C-alpha cells in the first residue's frame, strides 16, 4: 500500500514535470510520441497525448516495436492506434522498429525537416 502511494506520487510529479517542460521550453521543434504497436493505448498514453496536443508543438506518433508483430498486421495496427489516439488523423502515425531498423526511412525524412 505504501509503495503504491509512492508510485502514484512519483507519477504525479513526473506528469507535472513533463507538462511544465512542454509548455515552457521554447526550443522543442517536434515531439515524437512513442507507443507500443502491440497494445491499445494505455490511460497514461492518452494522458500524455493530451499534454502533447495542448502544447501546440508539432507531433509525430511512432508505433514502436513493429518488428514484434506480423508484417501483415502492421498497417492495421497503425490505423487502429491512430483511430484511438487521433481520430481526426491530423497527426502522422507511423510504424517503427528501432531494433530491426525497419519502417524508418519516411520517419527520418520528417524528422530531418525539423532539425
């Protein structure tokens, strides 16, 4: 019980830190929001997404660990994540795999535009 309270307190402090950073840092040109392609967005993912959207900073959603699911399921998984997090579809959402270095070319082209 004590550990759970400490973890919740730490999460709240971390949330306040992230919120302050996003709203006060003037040098951020692009936020890259990582989510796990294998799972539906968690409540924490949704909360972070809302922070990001409210910051008005350009954003890119990366559905990471794309190498962990069948290639035939990648596109549908990305679409499902986009629909859950960003139903308007106004934020680009891409599959990504940092481990196997697949699905990266298009993402790097976008990132380079912000560097």
